[in-house]
C-alpha cells in the first residue's frame, strides 16, 4: 500500500541526476557553512576562555607597588565599593617572600567571594587554618591533601590544590592573613568588577583617590578581541551569502525535477489526486533533499574540523580555536541552515500548488509588464529611497541597509523585463544585419527568460557577492593603512586608558620619557573636551584639545591658542582676542585663552576647534589621550610603563603588520569561500541551461529540417547560453557595484569604496570560458546527431 511519502520518494527515480546534484550542492554549502561558522564561534570561545583564565570576572586591579610601603585601608575600599558602577570589590593580601618548609612562596590572603575565586581559579572555600597550594608545590614538598604545613609558627591543613603553571603560590583565608600581618591593613591590592563599558571611568575615579595607587585596566587583549569579533561578523555575512547562492541553485534544480515529474503528476491527477496532495509530495521530496544534504554536509564539516582545520589555521596564521568540536554550535548551525533553505522549498511548493501539471506542457509565458506592477514597483522604490534619505540624514545604518537591499532587489526584479525589451529590439537588428542564425538564437531566448530566471539570479547573486566582498576587503585594507599612517605620526604610538593625568602631570611624564636613552622627541595630545566660550554676544561650545606647541610650525609661544579657520570665521574671532572659558552647570569661570593664530590645517583640526599647549592653565582640564614617541621600539619605555600601567605603546611597524595579518586572514576566508561558491554555482547554472537546451531538442531538430546547418545549430546553442550568462554577469557586476557603493555611502558618506576590477574580471572570464567550452561541446554533439523522426522524442 503506497502513501504520499513513499510515492514521493519513488518518484525520485525520474530525476536522479538533479536529486543527486541538489544533495551534493546542499552538502558542499553546509560543510562550508559548518566549517567557517564553527571556526568563528570556536575562536571566540577560545579567546573568552583565555581571557577568563587570565583575569576571571575582574575588570580592574588597583593597589600599591611592592616597593611602596602602603596598603589598602577600609576607608578607601568603602569609597570604591560605593561607586554606582561597581558590581563587586575583593581585597587581596600579599606577601611575596614567605618561607614555607624550605621553599620561598607567594602567599595570598583571599576571601571566598565569587570574584576572587574566578580570578585565582579555586572553587573550594578556604576556612580558618586552611591552605590551598599549587600541584607542583605539593609534589615538591612531598605532601598530599589533608597534610599540614607550617607558616609563621602556625599550622595549616591542605584542603585543595591548584592546576596552575606557577610553582611557588599558596592561598590562605583573608582573616588568617590579617591576623599574621596586621600592619598590612585590608590588603596590598584589590580586584574590581564593574558594569560593562564603565571600566575606564571607574579606573580614572579610583586613580584620583590616591596618586600613589597603581590602577590596571585588564584590557590587554582588547585589540585581539575586536579582531575576533569583526572576523565573526564577516563570517556570518559570508554564511548568509553561501545560503543565498545555495537557495537559488536549488530553485533551478527544483524546477528541473518538477518538470521531469510532470507526466507522473498528470497521471496522479487523472486518478483523483488533489493539488494539496501533489504539494505534499513535492514538499516531501524537496525536504528530503535538504535533510540528506544537511546531514552529509554536517558530517563532512565535522570531519574537516577534526582532521584538517588545524593545518589550515597554521597555514593561514588564523586565530587559534578550542580543540574540541562544539556539537551544540554545529547543531545550531545545521538547524539554522535548514530553516533558511526550507524557505526556498516552501516557495517552490507554493508555485507548484498554483500550476496544474498539464500547464507545464504549454509554451512558457513571457514576462508581461502591467499597470499593477508599475504601481507596486513605484511604491517600493519610493519607500527604499525614503529609507536611504532617512539613514543618510540620521546616520542610521539599519535604515540605510534596508533601503539599499530593497532598492537593489527591486532593480533585479525588473531585470527580466528590461532583458526582454532589449531582446525584442535586438531581433529586428539581428535579422537585417547579423544573419539568420543570430535571429534564431535570440528568437528562442524570449520564452526562456522566465524559465531560467533562478539560474540567472544565481549568476547575478554570485557577481553581487563577488563585487561586495572584494571591494569591501580592498577598501578596508586601504582605509586601515591610511588610518595607521595618520594615527602614527611617529614610529611609537601610545594611548592612556584613564583620565587622571592633565596639563602639569603630562609635561612631567613627557620630560621623563624624553630623558630615556634612545628617545629623540616626544609629544602628546589630550582628549577633546567640549567647553563653553563666552563670546561678546552669546555663549557657544568649542571642542578643545591640548598638545605640544613646540612640535608645531605655527608658533613658539606656549600660552596662547590656535583656532580653526572655519570656527573663527563663524564666530568672528580674530588674532589677539581673549576667549573666556565657562562652566555654566557648576557656575565656574576659568582663565581666558588668547588667540595666537588661526589655521586651517586639517591634521590639527580633524575633530576639534581650538588647540592649546600643555603648559596653558586650561590644559589642567584636559586629560592625556595619546602619546607620540620618536624612538625605534617600545622596550626603552618600560620604566614609564611600570610607573603608568594604563599606558599602552605599540609601533607603526607592528600595527601595519597586524593590519596586514587581519587582511590576509579575511582574504583567505573570502577567497576560499568564493572559489567554492563559484565552482558550485557555475556547475549548477551550466547544468540548468544544458537541461533547458535538452528539453528543446525537438525545436532544434525542426530548425535543422528547415535548413539550419550543423555549425549553425552549434552556433545557436552556444550563443543562447552565452547570452544568458553574459546577461547575469553584466547585470550582477552592475548591481554589485551599485549595491556596494550605495551601501557604504549610506553608512558613511566620507567612505571611499575601491572596486577590485582584477578579481572581478578574472572571475567573470573564467565563468564565460567554462560556458563557452561546455556549450561548444554540447552544441557539437547535438548538431552531429542524425535527424530521427520527431515522434521518437
């Protein structure tokens, strides 16, 4: 007894080639998606695990250096704990030189709170007269858990061990440590957990509580983290592109399968099957293809992750990942891919349920433009343009992205009508000028436009993706290098995390840096602060920044100010004017600054309106932001870094190298993905067009009987295929450039998008060459076959 499911699976025999091709297409796409997505999420998980291993849940550490005979007290800790942005504070006592049964160890007095446990990686509570030591120290002392150790004539019971690299480390409870060393107060340093994104503000506030405090923001991996996060976003975008291409390829294969099954569907309808039952059969078939392809692709992806990915990571110098395969992540990726691809299945089932099988035998209808389509298209175009304008005005990336995508999709929808109109006018020209063969080739294309829409859409999508990815990569690489060139005015560039160093302290620090051997020159910029200026007729805000006037050509004075030319023109400010600085909120008035010069130097005034020297009194309101050191490397700056751990230095050479590394990582991913996409897409499109030609072999034979030569038939087949591919390639390149330019212009009007024409033309040439070769062979074979009776078809 047959049911709809068994009937659907048995009908696969009619289109075995297309079924196998569809399964392989899905499997390749899913394997690619699983690999790149799992890599991205695993790399992020690996980084998060490494960061947690270093810092736990702590965001800031503050305390006193070992050479400073000072300790935290309860009053200071209360001040920190009372800050609104603080989630928890954990003081830690430290004695770096404790003699423990013949071994010098670092002894830490800790509490049992979650913040401390996460930072020092122990889980068992430490009670009175208990101690936790490292595994290596336990082995060295030839002790075991439960044994006792003697410290300062006190006995401690070993309750646990730590699997850490440090050899000489031990933890006891905070109260025991205070009892042993009462002069140490509440601790030598403290851990702080803050509300996200408030680390810098909290660190600055703590640093201002006592100038002797050393405040460390635990953000050494911030650049690496940003690299991983941007890589993850890039991978997600690539995944969407892969699924889009896969979906359009499946639509082509689904159409072929449905065409080959039309006779069986007609027979089922003749014996009483309803269109709903036909739809269930089609849905079962296509869903089976998707499920089989996803299972195969997931297995292939996991296998590649297990045995081949580490080699690829080392070869391409990609960020490392966790060694274990995240099965939950893989399952989520597979399920998400299934849901996306099922949308294409639902679309095909809906189309099948609207068409009677007998209608498949009829001549394919031409695309007809109607008034209704004009009204709908016009309305959509107006909405898309409005979204673009709104996004441009308010700098809204979401509106800009939606507007760009909708407008591009609308233009792609209009392409078949434009192509049909172009062919219509080309028919007249081809018959009069280009000959009979050209006329026959173009004439037969008219009814095939809608039939091959999904195949052409695949080519268009591939070209759009190619242009967008390569142009974005090239533009990012160029802008990244330009940004580094602008940012690194000297070989060594530094940033300061906090905001506790202003005018006088900055000059002292710069003097210390300049006194180091190997430093030729040093200068610094402050953060930009918007302050009120009392002009003669009104009060306005100005963005003010401090720097070293000694490194500027404009002036050798130190007490004046340099004003941006456009700002001076707007408010009628002249050289010699005094600009009173106000704070209306706190009703304060600061010393006036004197305008010494007016300049339109873009390097000085990219983001600010007024520049003052660090020795100016107003500079005491401006915190240090960036430091420029004329030196060969950062090693000579270590004494300054030890004093100011919030200072982070890097070199221009290292920054360019890291930028090149990031580019190569993304280039490798996008190149590999695009190569696979191009191979699969080209194969799918050529197979679809080849199947269309085979379906029309009866028409070709009729034309042969009417006098078309063998070479003429070969020319017609080759020309028809090339026309469709050229149509897809040219349209895809046009809309790819349009989409890319419009997208980045909407997101950032100042951006300059560079189109990688070499990569684009190379890819397009390969597709056209493969098309020419494939259909030359097919045309030759078909044209040399004997003209059998038409009834045999």
